[in-house]
C-alpha cells in the first residue's frame, strides 16, 4: 500500500538520509505531528499555510543560535515495532499529510491554530486562532486545548479546556475537524524505506 504524499519533501529526505543509529540524537526530534491536509475545491489549502509556518519557525530558530533545544522524548519511549509501521501505512493511505517535528526550545510552547503567530498554523475554519499547544515537560510531550470553540480530541476523547494530556506515538488528535496523529520518525523512516516506489514529488 502506498504511503502517499508527505510534505515537506526536504524534511522527508533529511529523515531518510540520517543513519538509523543516529536517529535518537537527531535534531529532527523523536516525535512528529502528521497533519492530514487534503485539498478539496473551495476549501482552504491547509498544506500551504502549514509549510509557511514551518519555514518561519525554522528561520527563527537559526537566528537564535544560543537557544538550547530540547528533543521531545515521549514518556515510556520504546523502539517502534511492526505494528507501528502497519498503522502508519493505514493512517497515511493516499491522503496528503504535512509532517511537523515536535522540537522545543527552552520553556517554549508550540502553538497550533489559525493565528499568524502560530508555529503550527492550521487555517481550517473549524480551528480557533489559538486552538491548542504542545509543551515539553520532564522528557515527555503534552497537548493542551486553549479553550477552542470546536474542541480538541485525543484518541477520540474530548480534552477539557486548559487541561493538558500526555501524548504518545500513534495517538490520534483532532483539532476542530482537522485530523492529525503523532508518530515516531523511526517508524516513519522504516515505512518509507520499505516502499517499493519513490515518494511522489509535490510541485
């Protein structure tokens, strides 16, 4: 089954180029958010805004060279198994996704929302300006709903406003009507390397 379309292509190629033994210490982080970004006629292009916000965050990070970066390591981290890879293939299917590495600078929260200031900008009308945030806390990642109008769900369960919850690889998230899931880039890399055909390039 095809993994489908993954963006941004340069990030995916960087992941594939990292030796397996170096993945744990990779600056790309140890947890990624994969946001489903289909493009239907008459609907906003989620991928375009997400890619712009990723580029802006990367440029900002390069300018603050002295800032300590922390790699987010999910609590009870384990090596990804065959089950993770099978589930990744099922999740990705043939629908376009945008990969967002969850890498934090000291005391930083990653804001997800429609706001121009969001590091993870999702322009779907069901998503609030400041919808949710991700944080690094004692070696694990949390997600918090910021009192959004249409709510945030973790594995189908609505989060209480302002309440934080731990997230793990293969957890499903929903921000309004926008679907996403958390993945271990090691499992994603294994899936991509096992594919028989090259990744489809997106122009």
